C-alpha cells in the first residue's frame, strides 16, 4: 500500500500541538497562543520537525474559510447593511489613517516613502481569524464592540485586492493610480455579485438538500457551498475568507442556519487550528535572541499605534468609550493577509529577507498577544465607560427635555428580552424608559412615541438623565457581560434602593453581578435547563407535580448559590406549590354539569378533587362561590391526585 506523504507531517503537527495546548491550557492560556507556540517549535526556526509548510498552509487556508463561513452564519444581511457606516466609514478611515501614520514614522526613521507605504499597508490589516475566533468563544460577536470590530475587519478584507495592486505600483511598474481605484471598484462589484448570486441560489439549494433528510448529503453540500464560494471569490480577485463569510451571511437568512453551524463546527475547529500552527512556523526565534529590544519594542509600537487609531475612530463613529477601548486593543495585532502583502513586497524587491522576517516576527508576537490584549481591553473598558463620543448621539439625553420621571422602570437594551418586559409593563400601565445603543432601534421607538435615550448605559451621566435616582427598578437585558457589570455598579451607586434585575448568559457570571449590586440575576443557561427538564419529563409521562418538584429541586440547588439562601417562608411556599398537582378541566356545552353548582356536584366527597379556582371568560376566581351555576366554557382548576382527576373528568363529562 503506497505511503501518504501528507500523513506523517500532519501527525507531527497534531501531536506537538496537542501536547503544547494541553500544557498551556492547564495554565489558563488560550488555545490560540498554544497553536502559535506549537508552530514555532515545529517549524524551521525551532526544532525543524516540519520544514515543508506548503501542505499545512493549504489545510490552514481551509480552516480560515470555514471559520469565516461560520461567523457569517451568525451574522445577518440586514445587520451588515445597518453597519455600512462602520464598514465603509470607520473601516476606510482606519486603513488610511494607519497607513499615513506608519509612512510618516518610516520617513522619520530614514526609509523612503515606497517602503513606508508597504509597511503601512501591512500594519493596517488586523487578524480576522484570531479576533473573531476569540470573540466567538466568549460570545462577544453580537456586542457593540464585537460588531464594530467585525465591520472594520470586513473592510480590511475587501481592501486586500487594491492593496496588492499597490505593491507593483510602489515598485515603479506600469500600475498607475487609476488601476488602483479600478481595483477597489472591482472589489466592491464582486462583493455585490457574490451576495446577489448567493442570495438567489444558496437558500434554494439548502432547502432542496434538507428535504432529502440525508445528513451526509447535507454536510457535503454545506462544505461545497463554503469552499465553492471561497474559490469563486478568489478567482474573482477577492480573498477566499471574504467569499466564505458572504456565503455564511446569505445562509444565515434561511431556517437552516443553526443546523448548518452544527454540521460544520467540528471541521472548522480542526482546520482553523492548523492555521495558527502554520503562522507560528513562519517565525525565526533566533532574531529575538539577536535583537531582544527590537523583538519587544516593535510589536509594542505596533500595538500602541493601532490601538489608539481604532479607539479614536470608534469614538468618532458613535461607539461608547467602553466598547471603543475594547475594540482598539482587539484590533491591535497584525493580520494574516499582511503575510500575503509581505510576500508580494519581497517579490517586487521592496522588502529584503531580513526585513520580511522581522515583520513576520512582529506579526506573530502581536497575534500571540491578542488574547492578553483582549482580556486587558475588557478590564480597562469598565474604567473607560465615561469617555464620551466625538460626535452627537441620536436621540440623546437632551431629547428628554426637563421631564423628570418618578417610580418608573429603566430598560437597558430593547432586544428580544427587553421587548417582552416592555409589553408586560404596558399591560400593567407602568411607565418605563429605554436605554438603547442601536440607532435604528432608537429611531423606531421614537416614531412610536416611546421614551428612549440613545447611548452607552455605562455612563453615569446617561443614567442620571434616565432618572435612575428616582426609578423603582432597572432591567438590564443586554448580551455584553462586561457592560452589565458596569451598568449595575453605577446604577447601584446612584440609587441604593433601586431594584436591579440583570439577564446574563452564564450561571458563572451571576455572583459577580450580585457583588456589583444586582438584586436578581437570571442566567439564560439555567432557565433553559429548567425548560429542558420539564419537556423531557413530560415526554415520558411525568405528572405536573413530579415535573415541578424536580424544577424546584434544581432551583433550590442553584438559586441558593446565585442569590443567597432563600427565606424559610419562601422555601415552604415553594415546597407547597411543587407538591400541588393542579389540573384544568373544561366544562363542555354537552356536560351534565352545566347549570349545576359546585355544591350540587360535591366533587370533593365524590372524587377527592378540590376546586381551588374557576376560570370564566379569562377571569380567574379563586375559591369560587359554591352556589354559582356552571356555564359552558367554564374551566375548573382542581387540586388532586391523578386517580381523583380521572374520576372528576368522568363525572363532569356525563
């Protein structure tokens, strides 16, 4: 049987990666850093276990394609259109400003303008693969800071084509400015073409395949869509990853998006890990030993420059201080597409081998530092909540005029959860005010005549304008865990008597929120677990009492930890309710019970069932009048065992 040349190489890469990642994971180091370090160890600059990077790079490219495809699946086309100002405004400004600053610095250090322009283009690009991977792991892609980062990264990917055209122009070839502009125009046209073709074709294809009910066919079709779109995009001059992202965005509009994600996730994780290994294999550690100050100073300078540029632009484009600082540090690294520019620059004679290797070293160091930088950004962002935007906000505090609210509810976030809370408050006739960071939502609510303020609720001044000091309660329903902690702490400081209810994704965040001042914390994963328990037990015929008993047991074990021990009286009431077996029995028009009173029926003596309430015309009457005649459509609420229920239902149906 013939040997497979790829297999030994792949086994070495996987084995070393597993050992390194496992060891670092015990030290709480993110896997991305472990894979980069494994690449350094494996590569020519390390132990030299793997010198041929070509095969690994090919597999790594598939990993990046699948990573961007799954990110697109969690995004929506409508969301992309809403973010067009960030994509084309902030993204273009970040690219231009970073390049201009690097050119100025390069000229100050004695390099010519051509070299400075190439370095500026390489430094300006951030790592889509690293940033989105880390944000996805922490569930931050839907936060304001996550959406801003994605917007800038999309523009950078689109700009790869004109930047590649810039290289031969800098090398004094026949490429002129008009061709550069034409390249940018071609990129935008091809993005629109890929989106249009995908929107017309992919939903129909996925729907047709889903009807076959064949998991194998479905999985292969998903892979075909992801890799095929990437290939077509690459042939059209765009980056492969951008094409895959656009395909994911289109499929996200179909009902099959979640199933597609589940099918592709294992493959994505396996291949994207190889990408980080292949990046690490580029590094020559000997350069760090030969010039340690340069090895530390250059990456630090790049990080500081990019962090400042992105933070300032985020503020200028309406992102709050907290999200701006987090975005600045998240996008401070040099990205994978910079390697392509470095290769093109070397071939054009603009970048000598030593300069290229120095740049690659800087790139990998900044990539490896990204998890630390993003963690630092989350810490610093809480202190930057007071930073104002550099432009006016939509529907800002001034829109409230001098109106002072009293005994109202402040809703932070008007997503799915916030809308349901608002509907309940409308039903109760309770006044409320919405704090929202999405300008489109703000405009919509203003048209409906609702009280709404645009802005980052982390800012103390904004909470004051929302009259938190005189509010009765505040509901924080946003997805950003860091922001929720800051908002809770600031609101508690402003109003010690305020009842603060916070939604969070994970049970592990509950204790931190309580320490910041939250009265009640509702973890989504915990409430989902309760619902799953009820559904599974119901599927196996468990009674309502048994289901409620189990739910109460889970609550007692978890909420006692989340909010301290329940009061004794509350525990007793909960135990009583969980022991109760309540059932609803309809009185049909043909029932012999119509016209009879509860006293006449005497259900307690004849069946053992106790009538605790009567529902008539959607009105609930507890402990109903025993002499009131029953009517068709009435519903009796009975407290009884299963056997007594069957007897009562039989009696009432006669």
